[in-house]
C-alpha cells in the first residue's frame, strides 16, 4: 500500500475511535445490523436507555465480547446509595465509560465512584465516569424560563463540570460550544464527550446546541457522539465515511 494511503487509513482509524455512534434502537437485531454495516470502522459505540431497557446487560456483554469500546449512557440520577449500587453493577459489565447526572450533586457522584471501586473487585477495568451537565437539547430559553436556572447555559455547564471534577469524575457530557471554556477552566485532561453533532446538511431535530463534526473536534473535544445523522441515513456506512473524510 502506498505511504499516503496508509497514513490516511491510520488517521481515519484514530478519528473513528473518537466518534461514538449512538445505537438508539429498540432491538439488538437493529443495532447488530447497523454495526454489521459499519464493520471495519473502529468507532466507539454508545448504548442508551432505549436499547438497554429493551435488551439489557446481555447485549452490552455481547458488544464487549465483539471487541467494541462501549459508552453506557444511562445518565443515572438518584439518591447516592442507589447510584452507588447502579455504578457497581455497571462496572461489573466491563463497559469503558458510563455517566451520571451532575445535577444529582457531589455526594451522589462520589457515591458512583465508590460503586465503581466495589464493582472493580470482580472486574479489572476501571470505566471512565462522566457527569452530564446540561443536555444538548436545552436552549438558553428553556434553562431560564422552564427549568428555572438563571444565567447562561455556558455558566451552568461550567458549574456542573467543576462539581463533577471536584467529586473525582473523569469528565463531562456537554455540547461542543462549551468545550474551549471547559478545557481552559476545568482542565485540559478533563474528558469532554459532546453530542449535538450535526453535519451541515443534517436535520437538527430536538437538539439545540449543535456543531458540525469538524468544528466540534477543532474545539478540542475528546469524543463526538453521533446518532441519527448516521443511523437514519439511507446508507449509514456512507454517512460515517463522509464524516470521516471531512475530518482528515
Ligand atoms: O446532552 C446530551 C446527552 C446525551 N445525548 C445522547 O446523544 C445521542 C445524540 O443522538 P443524535 O441522534 O445525534 O441527536 C442520543 O443518544 C442522546 O441520548 C444527547 O444528545 N445530549
């Protein structure tokens, strides 16, 4: 293989590892079909509530057996003791990353980490634990007028991120619009996972704070989460490949 092609392939692979494909399906069959169509592209996969509530831990275990990096996006938000138990069970699944809502508070996030420590007794891999700040579907108007939180979305995200860091978490879910400030004020090593990713031609749908894949990575985010622009495309593989081409 020529050198230039080889380096493009390598770059593509390292870019693909920073793309989390959201498997928002109601059955394992649909998710497996999507993954079969993306075979050979080493992206991260994200399992959210829809698939997990339908197929449960067995499907997550299957993804791990097949060698995928898995972000289990269940956004736990409950009293500390319950979240601790949830985190223990999730850690036993051997996922690479999971999350809790930062709005649950510092004690709840610390409890999640205690759960991780307990779960690690029977599994060697420590998952990355991140806090959800403000959902990317939340607009400035919603934050102030509906949820009743004063100030800018960016400030609210920063507050939750600092609380997550102080609780010992590894990073946060936020929109790409907040990444530069997060990296500057919370720390460059604090992991950012950013949904709200929309290629220029894609429908925005229910998201509010959005950016293109290329612009999001330019902000310095660690991972971009992409669901419908890939999963709802006529050819998910072509959609992902065209995103990757734009990134190199
Ligand atoms: O703030 C958040 C937190 C999580 N998500 C999840 O990411 C994907 C985005 O899917 P799209 O189809 O690309 O909109 C989805 O699974 C959400 O649950 C988020 O969007 N925003």
